[in-house]
C-alpha cells in the first residue's frame, strides 16, 4: 500500500486552516512557560550559577526573588504581551478588566474573613511557625518581609494569570465555557507531587476558580482567592514569632497586638 504524499499534504493544509492560531499559541506557550520556569526559575540554579555571576555572596532572599519573579514574568508579563500585542486582544478580552467587580468584591468579602480566621488558628501550631514564611529571615526583619511578600504576590499573579487569564480567556473563542475545564487540567497535573488530598482537591479547585473568574469576567478575583491563605499565614506566623504569643482566643490576639505596638 503506497502513501499518497500529495493527498496527505493537502489534508494537513486543510486541517491547519481550521486551527485557531491564537488558541494554538496560547496552549503551546503555557506548556513552554512551565518548562522554562522549572528549568530556569529554579532557586538552586540561581544559587549555583547566577548569584556568583552577579557577585551575590548570600543569595537567600535573591533566590526567592528570582523564583517569584520568573513565575510573574513567564505567567503574567509575557502572556499579556502575547495577547495584547501579538493578537490585539483588548484588555477586557484578556481578563484584565474590572469585569463584574461588584460580584467579585462580594465573593472576596465572604472568603477573606474565613481565611483570616482559619489561618489565625493554624498559625498557633509550631509546625506552621517553623515553615512560614518559607524564607525564615523574613519573619525577623519587616523590610525583608515586605520585599519577600511583594514578590510572592507577583508570583501568584503569574501563576493565576497563566491559567485563569491567559489559557481561560485566550482559548475561550475556540472552547467557549469549556475553557474552564481546559485550564483546570494542566493546573491539576502540576499538583501531582503534593499530598494526595491536596492533589485531588486541585482538580476541584481549578474548576471552581476557573468558573468564578468566568462568572466575574475578570482574572483579578483569582489572586486573593488563591494567594490570600499563603500571604496571611505568613503574616500571622511572623506576628507570633516576633511576639512569642501563643493561643487561639481573643485574649491572645489582643496580647499579640499589644506586644507589636511596644
């Protein structure tokens, strides 16, 4: 049986004409972004290869800034440039507009107090205080803390926009509402090395946050929804470490604030 090369090329050309270029670029760049982050955004790589070139003798904070900054650049800055300048997508079409901001604010008003209270209780655990903030010196110096958390927030912008902005809105023209599920798949796969309950919940969480962003017509709500628990647990643990206050009740909270004010 011979292969009809001319016929196959004709079929391939016809198929390519039906491919939406924006959707293809978005999906392929999302994959490339993750590979680049894993290969070149690594903190170990920064300490071994980059810090010596820059003359940085103590690359502790700088290595975290590198990791956070690479994710923000690859997940937010570059995807925005691709959609805005490469495909002329308007700001609202990229998910960067205000969208239904009243709805988003109502969701945040319900969610954030729950996180604030929940992380307060968790922060009383010695194991949490040993692990948060991940960069331990941030709990001892407010200047370092602010720099660390600012870049951490940039990291979350990159992580969230890559899926809930770039992929969700960038492929919606092809997949419609099914883009919610498209963006949830790679997001969940990237949690494969987490404990099993967290890995399984990432499937549900990816769909729910995607649906929330779709409803709000703006990616911005995804940042506090996903990042708040990390940033707030860092803050509570830092407060406890600096004051030595333990306990979960109102009295402990008041004692902590009094100690911070001294």
